């Protein structure tokens, strides 16, 4: 069931350190992390606020602002290429086609409020070799993320969509360049429980159907249990434990992992209520 | 059966298009004819997805907005007939906790001032006893008084801010707290801590609690009774164990099916069952039919 990690990893991070300058002090946000993502695999990074999980995600996708950066070291390779040393145009090429895409927590602040959805999707589709009409490709993408009535949605502005629809539009935009890896940072935190579940199932379906590698950054172990194959637990900028999802939940080795699991079990009863 | 602290009778709240003569033809009923009782010392959960009207209902129960029709009564007295002294009594008995603690605390007030204002306003402390009372409140919500006394909200983490909001609500020794999504802006590990705090406060002080939430896990952990809302109406109500253990309505069942489970074995088993159900009953997806090919 779990895709066997065969061959070299798609994304490979070794001894990644991100030190930030905050009010004149150095904060070691990420302090020596090793991480691998294989093709078709769904990898979770969990940890509480401030554990460095988002910073790590941004460092590996080169989305960190340079201003605050005191040190960025280690190596990150994607498909064998060194991401951290990549020139801007090579990086751009990687993002435009067959590289990696990102999905963030709050879709409303990543969608342009003054443009209709069709314009925003067209932007993501512009540089692709696929020369079919943009309208057709856009509708295809929207139906892939489980949205119906695609022609109408394309004519709407972001504020006219519900939170769940916006997040699916974001996922559709992220899928437009036909990426090999999707990095999702708290993709369902802003959403309602029922919608959250639908978005998680959408992500899972995409992961399976497209054989797309995914990196899920979240504080919610319920989501990890639902979606991920491999899990890295971060605390204070370091990976304190990494294991496949079953081993991690059944037999956590680290005390911090155990305490996270206890908190999650307090909130997500392990029995599935009402489904007996 | 104890006497209800708060009762709502046929509460309706509609928003939007109101005609020239007050006709509400296009108005949308956010809350549509709801009856409910909140009893002393009881935890009542109101669940539903966004747009189900649960927060609008909470605002009316708190007296923060007026029902379009119907009535909210506090200990038998309609809040429509409240004099200003009645409002003071009401505020002392019924306190809110909101979702986002950062925006419910005054950013320019230190923790000390925030709590002192409440205590002095309701004459629960004098200048002489104030420091002691504030220390007690902070200790009760699990914060070290010496450390947090002089902080501003921005110097606190989300969980600490929510604890201050809880301390502020507890300051007047209320009989009832109405909490609108008190955990959903917090981290998972912090959620568990704040949940435990609410549970211990309600048992140690016989506090009534109305908990508005879309998270059935939280509802399950804390509430005695639950009301399930959908599009402004109550679709199901009853003891939590019964409603969540043996739901009568399809809507409640769909909410339960969307609940995340912190166990990969159960999660995989459930989705295999779902996949099996999907392949055995192929249903046409309207979005795929509509797509031009």
C-alpha cells in the first residue's frame, strides 16, 4: 500500500540549517534537518507552532525572504539538482513546469481579489507546452480537484467562493504546471471539519492518480494519519523522530512524539464514533 | 431538572434585503426558529458547519445582537425588557470567549489592566485586594502571575492569549460561559491544554458552558448535550453520547464521517471502505459531464 521508496529520492535534504535574524538576535529556526521525499510518496512534517516546520518547507522550495536570513546551509536536491544553489531562471523553470508547487494555509491571501479565477488560472497555465485552449485546461483542472460547474466558477472572483472552493482553486493552480511534487503548508487549517475532510480526500486522490509526491506540513496528527506514508516530527528546529506512519503512531520512540500523540488522541478519539 | 439560565424561544435572525416597508422577502434566515434551554452547570454544544448559524445564535444568546423575532430570556426575564442594571447583572452571569484571542484582547493593555478593569467595574475587588485577585485568576488558568502580570497581548502565544481571555471571563465568577470556537485558532497540543482547562473550570466551579464548535472531537470530549444545526435550523438535539454514538439524521452522520481519527489503521480501513463503496456504485459526476471534451 505504501509506495516502496525505490530509487533515489525526488527531494533530498541534508543537514539543512536556517538561521534567521530577528530583532538583532539569531534564531535557529531549522537546525540540521535530513529529509527525503520519494516519487509518489506522501511525507508529513508535524510539529507545534514555532517548531520550524514551515521555515523548512519554505527553505526547501526557496521561498524564504533573503532579508532575515543569517545562515542557510546544507544541501537540498530536487531530481538531482541543487535547489539551494540554483540560479533564478533555473528555479523559475522548475516552478513553471514539472517541478514543485506550493499550497498555503489561507487561500484568500494568496488569490488576487481583483481578478476572476479564469485569469489567475491562466497565469499558471501560460508557460506550458500543452497548447490546448486555456479555458479547456482550466476546466479540466477544476474538475480534477472535485469542483463541479467549472465554467461558472471560472467567471467568479475569490470572494464569491467558499473557503473550501478557494482552497481547491489553489490546489488546481498548484497542479497547473504538472508538478512532480506538491508542498502543502497547513492546507486545511482554515477550513471547516467537513470541508477539511473533502480537501484531504482530494489531496489523497491526486497523490494516488498522478503519482505525485507530496510534502504536508501540519500540526494536526489526524491529517497525518489520514494522508501520509512517512512522518517527520519537528521540535525546536530539529527532527526528533522520523518513521513510517504506522510505526510512529503505534510505537513512538521519542517523548515529544508521544506527547503530541497524547494531545491528538485527546482531541481525536481513536474510536470512530457513529461508524460502528 | 434544574432551572434554565438562558432560554431561547422561536428565535429568528434574518439578514439582508429588507424592502421599503420592512418586508423581508429576500432576507436570509441565518437562524430559523430555534428553541433551546441552557441549564445550570451543564455543557451544551452547538455544532454545524460554517454558515449554519451557530455563531449568530451565540451572539443573540449573549445579547450582542437582537433576534429579528422570538425571544431570549435570562432566568425567566426577557432580555428585551432589560434595564441597564439588568444588563450589568446579565454580563456578570453570562460571559463570552471568542475564537481569536488576539482580537478580543485590547492590544494596548497589559494583562494586569485587562483583568483589573473587569474586577473593578463589577466591584469584585478593591484597590487593596486587586493584585491578589489578579494573581488568583492567572493561577486558575495555569499562568504564573509573576511572569505574565505585566505582559502585553503581543508578548503572549496564542494559547496564553486564550487563557487570558478565559481568565477575563472567569473574573466575574459567571454562571455561564458562551464560547464561540474557543480552540480552533490554536495549535493541536495547545488545544488539548485549553480543553483540559475548560473541563477543570467547569467541574470545579459548577460552571455552565455553551460551546460553539465545528469540531466533533472537542464536542465529544466536553459536552453533556449537543444541538446540531444546519442552515439555521436544529436538525438533531439530545445527550452527546446518544447523538454522536447513534445519530438519527443523515447530516449528523455526514459530520461524523468527516471526523479525523488519529490512527492511521482506522483511517486507511475507512477510506478503503469508501473506495469500495465508490467503485461498486458508479455515480456520474456532474462536473465531468459539463466539461467540454
